[in-house]
C-alpha cells in the first residue's frame, strides 16, 4: 500500500500523537488533517463518516479507514518492516507488545478519561467529581505497575525502540495534568527526554504546530 494516499486525522493533546510519531519514524508521506474538537468537528457528519466513534486517531487508507491506536500502531509496524518498529518475527514478543498496548488503551487511557467524561459512565453529575478525584491515584497506580512489570529500559522493551515507545510517551505526557508527581518515575522522565531527542518526535511536533497555526 502507498502511504502517499493515506490521511491521518489527529488533534493536539490526544493519543493520535503516538500514531503520528510512528508514521514519522517510518518516514511515511501521509497527509495530515487536524480535527478541531473545540468547534465540535469530531461530531460533524463528514468526520463521523470516517470514524463513527467521533474520536482520533483515524487513518484513512486506500482500503478504508482504520481506528484505535493499538490497531494503527500494529498497522504501521507491519506496513514498514524495514523501520523495525516491532518484533514482527517473534510471536511471543509481538503478543507482549499487543498486551502492553491493550493495557494502555483499555485501562490507563480510560482512567485518564474519567477526568473529562464522567457523563460517559454516570448520569448523576454528583458522581463526576468523585470520578475526577480518582484520576490521579489511578494513573499513579498504573504507571507504578508499568515501571514494575513492563518497563525494561532504555526503551519499553529493552534496547529496541518500538511503537510502544511513542504510545507510552504520549500517555505519560498527561500525568502532570492528572495530578501525578512524575518525580516518582525517573525512568519515565528519562524516557521522555530520549523521545524528545528523536527526529521523528520533533518532526511530528512541528507538523502538528504548523496545522494549528494554519487554523488560527
């Protein structure tokens, strides 16, 4: 498949950053489209035709759209094997990667989302503040588990950089806003600095900033 015909829909501050970085790592010449959440563009008929969930990331390919970060990261890694973004020739290591991505998507991201989207889980506004109060402790617990059970260093799975690294980096950037003292996770802060030094991360940040400036 030719990535020149792909379009990545993304928005600042979202988990779409992970897929964006992975595409930059693979040097895939995709088109970028910013979804303006402030104006409700994610609920527009045009975008819902791409992703009925009204969320980013969404990657439109010549075979159709793909959604959900774990799926997109797997797709990028498999589409560009020469970039060595995943252990494609090791079934166990590949499964471990998928397990880590599943944990980030189904547990960690959901814990973070309770800060903004209490209405998704309860119709009682009085219950939303207690949900928000649990975000920091739940995120702290999740990253304690990641550091204990997943993290190998200097990258998530040891010496080989993988698509797990931009995913961890992206969600890890949310911690301070969630009220987590990241000084408790020196391994994460070191990983953050290593990520920010990568040309692909810098490229993704510059591309997104250019999209924001054009829309301003």
